[in-house]
């Protein structure tokens, strides 16, 4: 794992945007795996700036998002569909046909999940996967458990994740308790992985990810088994690293 420690959230976002931008410049038809949440917001805003400055062309990229809440209307202000359009896609020149965000309202979720993985494979696999990390070590919505799933699947969110994400909703009761997420196999097949973490709430999960045992109790620890992972951490998130 390559670990880059920067001063703060702003620096993390700039570095992350530079890495995504290099990927798109070097391979204009890159397949990007994208995350939502607070962590990548600054990175998206910098990518939008670069596009506005005329330095970044997204017209040939394809993207696959990691996850979406189950049963939440895509128009809902907290759906990941809404998030991605609000923070990125409304402001850049991606082809809407090349943007993929899991659909949490499919009538046959099992078939939908299989199809999502087939679409990733048909696109040639993910070139660069951007990840955040949960305070409990989740990536995507692959929650700590006795076992992990390889492919895209439906998950029950842990109490901890529901609690953490309740900050985005009017009340905790409104937070969906299930989600659809790319599985660990889908993530681990990405050619390159870029994980971002900011703030002291992520410090323990980062320590466990980098130097703990590889364990289904810390899904991000599986990244130790991947050959090309870069972590960009701010000082607070890196605070417990040796
Ligand atoms: C979101 C995702 C999650 C988040 C994680 C951290 O698409 O896959 O794993 O990256 O929950 O969320 P924030 O960035 O809000 O702390």
C-alpha cells in the first residue's frame, strides 16, 4: 500500500483530484469506480473546477458507483443518484449512457446485481476505484461480518452506519436500513484503488486497514491483498499509524 499523508481535507481532496485527473488524461476512456459520502465531495468539486478550466474532458469515460440505498427514490436529496448528479455529473461532460449508479428500486434485485457486475466486466473492468471508508472499516457498503460477498448484492446496514449516515437525514428513522453495494470481489478486481480518509473518526479504521489482520471484521483490510492501492490520509486519519 502506498500511503500519502497530507495536512488536511483540502490537501487530500486536491491530491485525489490530481490522481483521478491523471487517470483520465492518460486514458480518456477510463472506467472509474466512484464513491459518495462526505469524503470525496472536495475531490469532486476540484474535478469540476478542472473541467471548467478546460483541462479535463470526461466525454469518453465510463463510471460505476459503489452503492445506493435500497428503496430510496433517486430524486430524494439523500439518494446517491442525487448526490452524484449534484456534486459531479451535472457539471461535467460525461455521456449519461456511460454513468452507472446502482438502482435501489429494481423489482428483481438479485438479477439486477448480477447484471451490474456483468456491465462492469463488459466495460473492461474498473481502471481506478475511488473509496471512502466507514468508521467501522466498511468499503462500499461491505459491512463487517462473519463473511463478505464477492459480487454486487443487497446488505443490511449496521447500526453504526445507520447512525453515522443519520447526519444527512432529518431523523435517524428516515435512514434506509438496506443498501445495494458492489461486493469485495468487484472492488478488488479494480486495476488501481484510491482510498481517501479524513478526520480522527477514521483513524482506528485506517490503522486496522493498514496494519491489522486481514479480516472480514474490517473489510478494508482486504486491500492489503491488492497490488495497487494508494491511501491519501489527512493527519488526523493517519494519527494512529506507526
Ligand atoms: C459511499 C461509500 C461508503 C463511504 C463511507 C464513508 O459510496 O461507499 O463506504 O465511503 O461510509 O463515508 P463518509 O465519506 O461520509 O465518511
